[in-house]
């Protein structure tokens, strides 16, 4: 089945969109480690097993692309 077309992704300066594919315990440890250093959104786990969240590095420099 072909993928559903979607608009091009856009990003904000200093914001990383993170996808983790790991078992729940590993995912929790990675999210906790990153959240200890950066502001993050609440992780969202999908039926695919992937967990997604955004991470704010605090950068205000414009994106290069």
C-alpha cells in the first residue's frame, strides 16, 4: 500500500523532532536522560512501537534550510 502524501515537514530553530524505536524500558531511560538536559514534550507512543517527542535545545538561530 503506498504511503499517504503529506506536506513537506517544517522545523523551528532549536527544535528537534525525535523518534525512538526501542523496548519500553529503553525508551523511558532515553526520554528521561534527554528530559534532564532539555525541555521536551510528552512522549507519544504509537501502535508501530515508535515513540515521538520534540526537544527544545534553546537555540534561536535560523535554520539553514
